[in-house]
């Protein structure tokens, strides 16, 4: 499978890293691109439909799960 990072810009990568903090696309877009309000929400929604963005977010999630040390209850 191709590496989703190859086709992403630095701002798109930043959006993905911000997005996983609280799953708030508008906030993540604002932080990565320096916009606000409706622009951030609309553009975040568009980014989240991008397959490479989705793959990179999943990759970040998987890395977090692998690196987290969580003891079973």
C-alpha cells in the first residue's frame, strides 16, 4: 500500500496531528491553517473525505495504540 505521507502537505499533516487530540476538525484546521469560523469547519470537512488524510489519521492512531502502555484492568 502506498505511503499516505508522500502526497500530503505539511499543513495537511499538521491538521491530522491536531485532529486526533479531540476529533474536532474545525479546531484542527484553524490551528494548522490559521483560519477560523465557517472556513475552518467547511475545509476540515473536505479534508476528512480525502483518502490519504484518512489513512494518515489511522496511521497516527495505530502508532498511539502501539506506543501506549496501558495496563489491563
